[in-house]
């Protein structure tokens, strides 16, 4: 994936004027929406989308709940 931000496609505006964003994203397939979201997440957290950092599994644990 090699995405580039087209800065000419966007303009400043208010929340009231941003109604066409929903229609645009609904016209995309779920896979395209997921790929765009994954790219934005990778840019926000500063990692390569093709090689994400490993999840630290030691921070998460499970336990059995007692059934009453």
C-alpha cells in the first residue's frame, strides 16, 4: 500500500458543511474502508502498516469467573 494525501481534495469547513463525507465512505467497500482506517491508525501511531509492532501479550490476561 502506498497512499499519498491529496491536499487539493480537501478544504477547511465547518461540521455543518461536511455532509458528503458519509456518502463517500459508504460508496467504498468494507475492505477499502478498513485499509484506509488502518493506514490512518498507522500514521497516528507512527508505525509501518505492512509491519505493525507486536502486541504486548503480557499486559493482558484472562481469568475464569466463578459461576454461581
